């Protein structure tokens, strides 16, 4: 239905009929297609009108804003509501299409309004929450979907200007600025840091870098990330190097983070690393594009292990389950085994040093989960190697090579079982050693 709404020459009349409630009738008294379409979309737009009236344009979700922008509804509402009209005009210009070319952006109009928005933000004396949210969602959409480099660069620079404005005006309205960051900008950036697209991920890092510098003094989690930057030396700046075109610079950036966390020179909470740094490392794992860059993938694996060492029991439990679920089906077993071994080696809960209630919680969870853990780990150890099922000409590991990679997994399993409550090791060690012996027998031809 949205596709119908966005057809040029149709959507304006449709929205006018929906918003005003006036049916369109041609000269013969026949109800036109616009009104027929409006009957189908009226429930959706009625809901959006109610949301606009109760929450304001700035409080809508990204999906709701997308519907409004795609259908041109914001423009139609702006014709009736003077408060919405200026914002609607900006959104119209940010999404302007060429008049004489189908599905072609009007580059001149869009670039002009980007400049106007940037200038308005630089001279703003207060945070315009509604405007900032509309601009952020429009710019993020352009960065993610536009193929033209000039539009993507303009969108990225506009997002950076938004971050600078929020940092500059933070003290004037701390609650509004904190709300905007926590509910709009930072969640949108975290989502796109996980993207498999290098272009989108690197543009997101560029925006995050500015947000850290501008808002770090006011937001604790961004202050922790500020330790990764070095404005005076681009060679040591994590944000500059992790998005560098040269892969060895990205490897060096990850290694510096790993070394800093290991020696204590970087003090960053596990949840901050998990949300903002770990996604930038995860993207290089289970990815054929980076399979040949072993130094890069090894640094990513070490980072995962260090993060797991800093997690609470519940965080660690979720983390382990996630990678256990990947083990049976992951096409890149080398990476899956390395990551799982790193997570198992990172088990850091000493039951003798924690309080009795926490101890009982861990023991209860471990006992209830042991069957699931044992099933997943054992399945990863004993399942047939992919090389047994694939043609020899495929570029995969040989069966013996792949089985050999699982032996460190068996050692990590035993080390983990030694730290769990009594009885769990005895119940599982014979089975694990049996698998290891079978693998050695197979390799020796016995």
C-alpha cells in the first residue's frame, strides 16, 4: 500500500482525502481511486494522527516516521497545523525528487537544505527535539540507502552536526539532551554498528566519534569510550583506524583495545564494550570476506574473551548460549571453535569467593543448564566434519584439519567443568575424553 501512496501525482490527493475527510468525486459523480485507496490506509493514518497529537512528531518511532515521510502525511498535516509546517517543509526538501526524472533525487534541493539545517544547528540556542529526531531519521535513511556519495556524505556530516549541537547545548537542557541521546541517536547508532556493510558501519563510526568527543563530558558511557580516541594522533585513534580502508590499520586498532583492556590502561565497563566496540569486531568473524585476515579475526576473538571475563553471571550465560547456538550450523567452524574456546576460558566465577545467595543462584543455573550446554558442546565435538560431506574441490578444511580444531574445545570444556559445582565434571568428562580418543584413533588409522 505504501508503494501506491508514493506514486507521484497520487499520494497528495490521497492524503488530502484522508486528513481532511473530504471524498474526491469526478465530474461524473464517481468516487476516484484516491478515495478508494484512502479507505484502506485510513486506520493507519488515523493512528498516526493520534500519535502526533498526543506525543508530537519527535516522539514517533523510526517506523512511524518512515511511514509519515514515505506517504507525505507530514506535509498534509503541516498544511493544517502551523507548528508542524516548518518541520514538514524540511522533511520535504530532504526527500525532494527531481521533477523531470522518475525515481531520481533532486540533488540541488537536498544539498541546499542540508546546508540550511547545519547552519540552523550551529546557531541554535536550545534543543529542538522534534526537529532533531526528524533530521536524524532522515539522515540515517539516506546513509543506509542512498547510492550517491554526495548525499551520503552530507547526511553523515549533518548527523555529526546534530551530535555537536547536543553536546554544546547539553548544560542548557540536560534532561532533554540526555533523553534525545538515550532514546534516539545512540540506539540508532548501536543498531548500525552491527551492519555487515562496511560503508554504513564506517559512516556510523564517524558519527559516534563526534558524539563521544562532544557529549562525552556529560554522558558516562561516552566518557568511557573517549579513552579510545586520540584527537592529537590519528595513528592511535581507534575511531579513525577501525574504519580505515587498510585492513592492517583496523587490526592494529583492535589489538590496541585488547592490550589496553588486558593491562588495565583502558577502564571500560562490559556493557559499554558490548554495545559499541564488540559489534565492530564481530563483523569480521564468520565472514568469508575477511577469512584470509587471520590477525584481524584473532584480535576479534581475543576481544570477545576479554569482554566475557568482565561479565556478570547472567550476561555470561547469555553470551555463552549465543555462541553455542552458532556452533552446530556455522559455516566457518574455525571461527566458531575459536570464539567458543575463548568464551569458555573466560569463565571467571569462583564459587568460593561469592556470597551464599549468589553461589546458590549460579549452582542452580549451572545445573539446570548443564544438559543444554553439554548437548550443544557435545554436538559440536562429534558431528561429522564438513569436509566429509563436501566435494574435494571446494575451498574448505580437510576433515582431519577440522576435527583437530575441535580438540581445544574439549580442553576448554574440561576447564569449565572443573569450575562448576561437584558432580558435573564427573558426569561429563568420560564422554568428552571418549570423543577426543575417537578423533585421535581416526587420525592414526586405528
